[in-house]
């Protein structure tokens, strides 16, 4: 049983890695739809986006699409690992269309509602509005439920559900 679970976990990891590579090569239609829905502007200048978990591959690729779609787009990459966020910001700036983007990095604890709320309020105060926000934080426990501890389950729930709730509420 354990060997079969380990093989399944390895297949899942390989497919996740392959999916991240595919996203880097060609953005998914769902990301394009997301940006199309977010790009509705009211003539107030370039759009302002806030991406929680901004150093993930999906967030970085979405930001690159946003930068390419709207010249001068403001993209706020938020999360706790500022070094990784700065690296993602540099990648976005160097991407096609990214030269014109205003990419900012914001240190945020995504599981702390006050931290997320302050970062979103700061963005709105600085730019006068927020045209779109997305939560790119998520994780999974790669083992069967009967082997998962309550602490592991709660940590996964906090990572996946609470971070999305905090951003939506902010």
C-alpha cells in the first residue's frame, strides 16, 4: 500500500512540474479569461492588480500576461518570501511587455487577515483603486486521509481556504 501511495505521489509531483512548465510555455485559457475579466477599465489609467502568493509560477505567468496586455499595468506581488517575490518581479520586468509594467513587492502574511487587509488598503491608497486580485497560494498533503494528522489537515486548510478568504474579505 505505501509503495503504491508513493508511486501515486511521485506521478502527481511529476504532473505538477509538467503543468508548471506548460504554463510557462503557453498560458492557459483560464488565465486569459481571468485577465480579460480583470482588464475592464474606467479610463483611469493602467489596471492595478494584486497577486497574493506572487512568487508562484502561475502568479508570475499571469503577471506577465497582464503586463503584456496592458501597457503600464501595476502589478503588486505579495507574500512572505520577499527574495522570491523580488526575483519574480525581475522576471516580469524582463518579460515581453514587462518593461512598461510597474511591478511592486509587498511583504504579507497571507494567513493573517490584518496583514492582507493592510497590504490591499496600501495598494488602493497608493494607486486609487484595485482592478483585480487573485490568490495563488495553495498546497496539498501527499498521503492518504487516514495517515494525515489533524495538524496537517488544519495547516493545509489554512493555506488553501483561509488565504483566499483573507484576500476576498480585504
